[in-house]
């Protein structure tokens, strides 16, 4: 049996990855807070994405735009008119549903809360979250929290052209919060009203769009591999005519087999020149690109848009990392040697988060065998030294077996144990998370040994 959502939700709270938001006041439906380990995991994803797709590439630059933008942006983009879901309401219990998410019982739709089959007619429900700027709460002061990061990159296109002088093809990248007033959020952090995107708008000549579409599709596949996602659970779905956005000639949804079903993880779209043309028309500002090598070569670039969800990346990484080890055989319990690597006093079953090393929230745990001063005197300076290079955790509570188990559950690749042999031989035990194998390493060699293993 595979991992369940309850397994992940339970571990996330128990070990400090993700908490229900405002929990002491009863919470707020479908809102979540990232705890000490969760924020490290999330930041590792964002930082690696930025390093990989912005800092290492000469053709992509980053921006960080405001959450609130002039409402005219959303008029030009079509969000004020078209960014909506069809909503229906149960006439009995008044629960609201997206029309396309209703459950059928035979040939009729049924309310999952009260089993009623009586619904209102569908009506459009705009997903934009609105607020007001200034002291007066009236229509003239209405603004919207951005529902996507993309529009800021189109609106800032001219400023980037004027200041950075890039040459097509090039991309603008952004990582940031977006807000959507989803009718039926749920499944933990899969669908929430506040979430983060990592997104690139890649500007190309129209004739080259297919080449760069394939390039970015391949880049997304490589990213998923490095995130530790099984290819067997991924599906690349070409969205057919009639279901794509009207401006798109091709859209691929990258879907994943979650415990609750196959749903979207990332997306890749060819947006044409729809957005730049709309903003040029509404703002009266020219966003034409001029080739610096041929001033007569002028055109409005077309756009390839790869989009990664940060929170869904976290969820999928946790689902893929979660492993449970089975108990030993009856023969083993009768006195045969215990499975290789299992420490004395440890439970026969363990939960281990097998994150790729770069992704793990904590890279190294420093564990003195006990609280005895002579061990702490060695362990504390070792922690301070290793913390300059790696994200480390120091723990001297409970038995060593229980501390190993905790580090397994949070995904720490390596544990360094300072024991009484350390005092005699100036070495420590280095334990591997996945194999549980232990080796003795000289204190002076610990840092370079860990570094080598992390990058193996």
C-alpha cells in the first residue's frame, strides 16, 4: 500500500513541516503555515530553482513584482471578465461547489455533505481576491491580489528592454505568492487560496516557438527527476482544442498520481503574443522588440510559459520521499542477526523521508551519545564548525535510537555521533540515513567526507 495523504499530513505536523494556520483559534479552512522544517524544504526548492533557471542561464533574468497592481492590468489580461469558475450551490445545506467537480450518483449530481440532489443553476464566480486601497471602501479604490505572477513580467517587459537590453530569445522569471478565491480548495496544500508559483515568460520569435516549447518541456522533466519524482507517476497531457485558453496553440499539463487521483502538478503553455498585444492596446505603450543588429527587424515577441507550483512541489517531494520499512522476519526475531544497519534498541519499523540530499531541510545531525560533559565538549564545537557549511541540528535528548528515528523522519541524510570512543581515537560515527550503515571517520575529515557524499 502506498503513502496516504493522512500519512503526510500527520508527519508534516508531528515533525514541524506544515501546521494548520491559526490553529489555536480553530484554524481557517484550507490555510497552512510552514514550520521550521517546512520552510527550509520550501526554500531549498525555490533557491535551487532560481539557481538553475536564472543564475546559471545567460538568457533568463529575474524580477520581484508587487502583489497589488493597477486594476487596468487585469482588465487588459482578461482576468476581470474571464477568470471565473462555474459555481453551484446545494439548496439544502448551501455548500458551494465548482460545477465541474460535482459527484454523480447514477444520472444525477449529489451533494457530498447532505446527499441532496437539488442544486441552483450554475453561475460564474470570479476567482480574484479583492481589497481596497485608501480609507474609502468603494469601487474607485478596488484593487486585486494577483492571481498569477505572469502579468507583472509582461507589464515590466518594456522596462527590462530599456534597462537590460536583452536579445530574443530571453526569459523573465519570478517566484512569488498568488491568490485565488477557489470555490473548493482542499487536499492539504494541493489547492489553497494562497500559494506560490515559480514561473518564466520566455520571449521568442513566432517561427521558433515549437523549438523552445520542446526545450522547456525537457527542462521541466529534468527538474522533476532531480526533485526525486518517479516517472511512473507522471503524465504529460496535451490539452486538446476547445479546452485550452483561446490564445494558446499548445498546452501541456504535467500531471501526477496523487493519493487522491491524477491531477495537475505543473503546466507549460504557448501564449503567443496575446498578453503583450493586449497591454500595448490598453496602455498605449509600445512593447515592440527591435533587433539591435537590424533596426528594421521589429516584432512583438511570442511567449513560452513554463509554470511550477511551489507548494505542489513540496507536496510531491514529501509523497515521493515517504518510506516505511517493514518489521524483520520471524526468523530474525528468534535470534538471527538483525537487518544490517539497524541500531540496538531501535523499533523494527521506521518511517524515513528519503529526500534527495540537496532538498533535505537538515543535512547533518550532531548527536552526542549522552549529555556527559566530556562528550558535549567535543560535540558542540563540531556542530559549530559543520554549521558554517551545512544546515545542521544538534540533539542530545532521549536515547540515540530515538534520535536516529527522528532524523530519519525529517529526512536528514547524515548523523554524526560523538561517543566515548571519540575521546580515545578522535573519530566519530557517521550514519547514512537510507542504508543505516555506520562508519568511523576522523573528526578532521568529517566535513570533507560529508561534502563528498552530499554531491555523490
